[in-house]
C-alpha cells in the first residue's frame, strides 16, 4: 500500500528527481509509508489569516489540526530526520476576552505540540523578512496608541524557524553521496548565522497570500538532507518546497488542501517548462477526494 516512495541514493535518483504533489488534507498522509521521508520543511497556515471579525476564534481546532499533521510527519520521517518548521507569533484581540490586542506566543505553542509528540529541538533560526511589506501593500504594523505612549506594537517582520529532529539512530550514507552533498565553507558561514536576512516575496505573488522565498527551504534542504533524498512539505501552498527540492537535486512530496493552487504550483515549479540547466524532473499531480478550500491559509 502507499505510493512508491523513491529509492534513495540510486544512480537513477541522482540523475533525475521526482516530485509528487497531492491535493488533499495532510492530516492523513496515507500515501506515504512509515519512515519513507528524509526531511520535512514547512510553513503551517496562520490561525488568523482567514479569520474575520465576529467569527469564533477557533484556536483549539487549529491546534488539533496541527497536532494531527505533526503526528503524520513523525510517522513518515526517518529516525534522526529533520523537521524545519517556519512559524511566527501573532497579535490578536480574540485570544483573550478583554477586547485588547495581545501578542500570542503561537510559535512556541506550536513548537510545544511537536515536542510533546516526541520531536527534539536541534536549533532555532530567526528569519528577518525585510521591509517589503510597506511597498507591497500588505497590512502594516498595528499603530496602537501611536504617536503617544504607552501602547506601541513592534513590527512583526520576522518569524522563527525551528529545526526539530525525530530522535533515533542515524543512517549511514555512502561516501560519494556525502561528497556530492558537501556544503561549501562560505555557505556554511552564511547559513549558520542564527539570524537570516531573506527578503520576503509574498507581497509580489498575488495568487497566494503566504508564500516563503525559495531561499528558505533551499538552505534547509542543503543543510539537513543529502542529494537524492525525499523532502516533504505537508502545507505546500504555491509549491516553493517542490521548487527548492528540484533546484537541489532532491525528490519531493507536497500536500496542499486547496486544488485552486494547481495553476500557481505548475507555474512556480516550472512544470511543462524547459529548464536552462537541463535538470531532469518528473512530476505527478494527484487530486484526492478530500481536496477542498481549507479552514486555514
Ligand atoms: C502558509 S501556507 C504555505 C505556503 C508555502 N510555504 C509557500 O511558499 O507557498 C499554508 C498552506 O497550507 C494549506 N493547508 C491548510 N490546511 C491544510 C491541510 N490540512 N492539509 C494540507 N494543506 C493545508 C493552505 O491552503 C495553505 O496553502
């Protein structure tokens, strides 16, 4: 049962990469066998992105969804595999009932869910998203009592990326694969800085509200996986992780609940386009019966 998950480290895997895009709810990743994924990188939906004034603020349901997806991530990830989780805190007036805006440490709340399931924290990165938001017309900072004290809110243009590990025995890699996956010194210096300045791009992509720049998954894939590995993103969005896997010689599987993004994914990932560098890729797109407009974006 399950999809044919790609054999890692074969000659074929090194030359040609395979990418599966599954439209369906990642609370159930029934296509994937246990321990068939070498690394996960994702950015879960925001709890507030589709929220409108007057609706119930369903944070408990959000945490339940997160927990179910993370359980599946734990099941399909190999032991000692890395799970890179990009998430930010939020300002909202709907968490408490006093009608005032408070900052909710959502990132750490979600992190705790992962730790409770058995993941361990290897490292924390801060992604400084730059200041494009001003130019792109996305909502700016909360003004609070500005220009007067005392209720000034900071401008939340950065997010966490937690690097989690499923504890267990490390696999042995053949020497030539290790060599092919080597990280040049200059990249190592750059990548291991705890704060990454990578300008946000989402403001320029009209078809999806929360895209991360390809540099984010690309760095993590280079840092925590080997050539020919299979990378999973359970919240694929516009397909950025598929693109990053393609660019780094890795295979990928991505789940996205909303079939509306198929056109955008095809464009962003370059399906049906000839590549300048002659990269050879196979793409497979599957529409499951539970594909639908999701609850969170
Ligand atoms: C923050 S976006 C990810 C964006 C992605 N990193 C990119 O660069 O385009 C989260 C995505 O998760 C999808 N989503 C929400 N709930 C889901 C679920 N249960 N299963 C699969 N996808 C889901 C949303 O439709 C949304 O596209």
